[in-house]
C-alpha cells in the first residue's frame, strides 16, 4: 500500500459519515469525560481555566501562556491555549485526561475532535525530532502489546512558516511518522481517526492529550470524543480503498460470531 492510500485510511473524514455516526451511536460508549467542555472549567490557581475532568500540563508557566474558556463550535464552550512570549524556544501547553482503555474490549475505537487553528509562527511539527510542535495536536500515550510505552501524535497547522517543507515528521518507537494536516485559519475542522488502525500494536490507550506546542501559537478544540464500539452486534465503521485509491466508508451491523 502506498503512503497516500495509507494516509487516506487513517485520516478519512467527511461530514456525511459524521452525520451517519450520530444516528447509530446507541450502543457506542464515549470514553472521555467532558470532551465537549460543557461540563465546566476550574481555575487551577494560576488564572488558567482548565476543563473539569482534565488536568493542565504547561511547559514554562513563567512565560504566561494561557488556557481559557471560549465560545465553542456550536455555541457553548471550547478550550483555547495561547502562547505569545515564546520567542525562539519551543514549549507546550495542553490538557490531559487518563482514560486507560483496553482496546481488546472494543471492535473499534474512534477519536473524533473539532479543531480550530488561529496562529503559529513555527513550521508544522517544528525542527525537533521526534516532532512535537504543532499549534493544535492530539497526543496519545499508549501501551503496546509487548508492554512498551508508545507515543502517537497528530497535528494540525496553517501554512507552515520556517522552511515550510517539513511535514509528516519522524516519529519515535513503533510510530514511525507523526502525521499532520494543513487546515484553514480560524475555521472549525472535524477530524475522525480510527485508533485501532492508527496506533501500531496498541493494547491500552492510557491518556488523551489535547493542546499545542511551538514558539508562539494559538489554538482551540471542542467535541473531543473517544468512541468505543463494543464487540458483538454493534455498529462499526468499515473503510475500504479501491484499486484506484478511492476511499469509501459504510456503517453496518456486525454479526456476532
Ligand atoms: Ca463545546
Ligand atoms: Ca499559564
């Protein structure tokens, strides 16, 4: 399979699929707490507003990066991270939630997220290896079937500044590439990722991390959902790629064995 086809399998998203998703969610479990950020925020004592159910991880608090509650995709609330005093150093500001999901319990694990990139002044992925600097990213620490700790990342960016050439950056461990995607500025973009496919040899999804990193950056997220599709007679997403590379996706009932 060529990389382009692989990319399409991992990253396929479209609105019709999301609409279908909404109609068959009856037996699907959302494994995230307060992923829509409608469940309130708390002041962590530094003035940063952290969504309930999540904890903040900030690289260098003395730089004054902020976490704030802002208007969400469909009204309501979303979370924004802002770092504007980074100069020419890279650091992160993100929120973390322990999920501890044993993927063997599910036929599919689907991550859905709405992202909104406002600004960044470092090229996508940054210059460091392994890459970590995107204005908006999802980062998933997980345990592999061999017991090793792995780190999977996916980033979103605008036109990358800097040399503008380095995207799809080198990963680490079992994850050879940290994939990323160019998006329009100040526009909500929905993404859906099939984690049992995306995360090599995944056994346990330990945490979900959402935020940004780089020099200066501003980004937002809303509607983070980690959907577990139970085994047995549950609806599931089936993706396929034709010989010409055309993607198709269908939802259907999967019969029990
Ligand atoms: Ca929301
Ligand atoms: Ca702060």
